[in-house]
């Protein structure tokens, strides 16, 4: 698959999630943001030419 979009109700705390998503054809990522490691995840997206947007919205609550 190619041009896949990945959305999450939680942030991606580590870039290995992005590495794996890329291998599955993901090119677009939407997530709320807010991880202390956002910079590393953004850098990984940039490395693969993936588009990432931060929604700023989290619908899941504990």
C-alpha cells in the first residue's frame, strides 16, 4: 500500500513508531502532539518525507 494516512488519539512518543508506519506505506500522520519527544518524531517524519499534523485534540480520557 502507498499514500496511507495514520491517525492516533495519542501522541507517538518514539520515532520507531514512525519507522514502522513508513514501512507499511504511511505518508500522512495526524496526532494530538504533546510528547516530550515530539522533536525526534518530527525529525523522523522529515527523514522519510512524511507529512505530520498536530490536531491538538485528544478524545480519549482515563
